C-alpha cells in the first residue's frame, strides 16, 4: 500500500501529491466533486482542507477519506494489476464457488 507524504490542493479539484516511493504528480478529482459524500467539496474551501491521515490516506475533516492506492493509480495512469501483482493470478477458488453457485441453476 502506498502512502501520501505531501499534498497540496490546487484549483479545479486537483491535488499535487508526493508518494512514499518518490512518485510525484497531480490527481484530478473533479469527477468526484459534488457527488455523494463529495458534496462536502461544493465549498472549494472545504476541499482545500485536505490532510494526510495516519495510514497515508487523504482525509477531509474525518468525513471523507481517499485511499492512497486509488490516488496513485490516478497519478501514474497505471492499473491495479500493475501495482498489486497478486491480482494477475487467477484464483481457482473463485472458479469453484462460481461453478457451485451457477452450475446447479436453470
């Protein structure tokens, strides 16, 4: 799991981020603004109050948290399987469960 070491709020619901592996970049969160729990950001001053939580996540007054891994994917353009190699492996257990559930259905 990545950790955010530094964050700075920018205009347009963007964040300038530095991660624990040295990766730096900007995450555009405009697509989240105003939706569900992110309605908190309707006041851009609330968005600017971003802080880094104890696990390297981003938090806004303890009401909204964002996982550092999801931010890392946004900044790097990578996919989850690129930073979590175990996701590349097929699970035989999942196939068994699917067959058990769907195999007896009409």
